[in-house]
C-alpha cells in the first residue's frame, strides 16, 4: 500500500520567505509610512543601506513600488 502524498505547502514557494531580517524590518517601517531617511535613523544604518535593502526586497518580491513590496511580504 502506497503512502498518501502530501501536497506542497503554499508557503514553500512564497518569495517573502527569502527576505532577510533587515529587509523585513525595513518593510515593516515602510508599512508605518516612514521614509528611507527615517528608517535609517530608526535602524541605525545609512540611508544608502536602507535603499539597498528596499531594492533587494523589491526584486525578491517582484514588486513594482514601495507599497506593493510591503503587501507582498
């Protein structure tokens, strides 16, 4: 008797799982409507680094803009 197969979890292929902790933190602050300069102060990182995290999140989530990035995560 063959064992039943378990369908893959819909979360396995979720691109949001590929985000780093810092990318998630930046996106959480975007959701709170903070600008990149404010996010950099809140996290103690440079403005440039914030923008790199947000750009990487955009690519990972295949989002078109800042708002869509957060919705995807």
